[in-house]
């Protein structure tokens, strides 16, 4: 049984500050439990994406998970969102966290909802966004009691393939699948192969040339919001691609996880997403569903939406700051209806 506490300090109506213990028993995490006013059809743990992210997934003036929690509560679904380990009020060290640590934190949150908030295990599921979709699916694979799992813009391509496609679109500067884009795919794929290799000797010149060519195309004002810098030299970019900070994302192998997930799964992508490209990930997800006979998995691609499920024009990261919409309400509506259909008494 996982311990937890709840307080009321500084919360909006229907929300409660809570803390709980990670399933590995090593640390406490802090979050917000949003509870609907009427009947509670289900509860879901919200799992955030890449980086040291707070419970609300605050970026570009938006609070993605707070908005999603509000929309779900309005439809009778409770949610628990939390600061990642080492972020905000949560304990731990983000810089040393592994994929296994993130999974343990999610399972601790799920246990808390059952053991301390009175939700039936068969009504508690997971919802991850971006890299959080990968973490949520992995957690569901390790916890057969998980009632359902939702992945919003979580790659079903391998982590390596998704990164190649995403970087290629960023280098192309637009969501356009043309010959220039395919050239960038080949270049990024080669550079990543060298950067992640344990024996890159003899390919230094090739790596230097590719890194010098690609760095300014990928790391610039247009992508600073998601990549954290607006300029890197070729060697700096190569070191970034070699860095352990990319281990979780690049190490994702969905075919090792998908067969182990026993619960219903909903997978949604934005057709204008350049971080988890919709067309390619929908195709990859469909292939996995067919291969492993996942008849209770639902896959969808929503036209005109970016990685955050906002209506957009280009899908490029620099557009986030000019979009007022936090997340399209129709996405929360579709998710809520899907969850309710699978947790009905």
C-alpha cells in the first residue's frame, strides 16, 4: 500500500494538493488531484513528456495538463497530475532519473488513487502526453491492473525513428514530405548512428560535416522553445545527440512493450505534429496492433492539430506562443467518452 497525504492550500475549487510515494519507495512526489463535483466515472494519472516538467505542463504561456484536468473533471473524470521527480515540490533528482524511475512514479500515483482516494482499481488508468505516452504504456505493461491507457502524441515509432523524422522536419523548416525532407532524414539518421555508436572511430570527418550542416537548421529561433537553445555549433550539436539525456527517448522500443499491455488503449496524434509525426506514427501503431492482435486498441489522427493538440497553421514549435488555445476541447471530449465507455459498470 502506498502512503499519501492531501491538503487544501492554494487550490482551485475541486482540486486538492496531494503527495504520494513512488512505487520504488524511494521518494515522495507532489501533485494535484482534480475531482469532479458529481459522480466519478473514473480516475486517470496524467503523465507528462520530456524534460523537467511541472504538474501543469507549463510552457509557452499555457498549462496543458491543468486545462486537460479541468476538461476531464467537467465530464465526470478525476485526474492526478504531479511534478516530475526533482521538479517543483517533488523530491528526487531529475538529472539522474531513468525510464524505470518515471514508470515507478506513475505506478505510485496509480496506487495512491486506489489505496487512498477510494477509486476502484478497474476504474483507474493512465494518460500520457508525448514521451509521457511511452512511459504510460510501459507502466501499463508492468501493471496488469491498469484499467485503460491513453497516449496523446506518444511515439509508436521506435524512439530512434521518431527522432530522425522529427529532426528532419525541423531541419526542413516545414511539415512537407518532399525530396529535401527525405535528404534530411538520411542525414539525421547517419549522424545519430555515429553519435550513438560506441565505436565512431574513422567517421569523425563525416560526423563533423553533418553536424555543422544540420545544427543551424535544427537549433535556431524557430525551435528554441522545445530544444532549449537557439544556437549550437556542430561539435555542441554532436555532443547533444551523444548525451545520456536522450537515452529515454531514443531507447524507446514499442514492440517490446505493446505485447505486454493487456488493457484497452487509445492513441491519438495531431496531423500537423512535427515532434511525433502523425502519419508515420499512425502507420507504425497500426502495424503493431495488427502484428500483436490488439483488437481493443483505438488509433486516431486529428486534422489541423500540432503536438499539443492545438489548432495550428504550420505545426512548427515557434507557433506555440502565438496560439491562444491551450488544447482543443474536442480532444478532451473524445478522450472522456472513450474512458467512460471502458469503465462503465
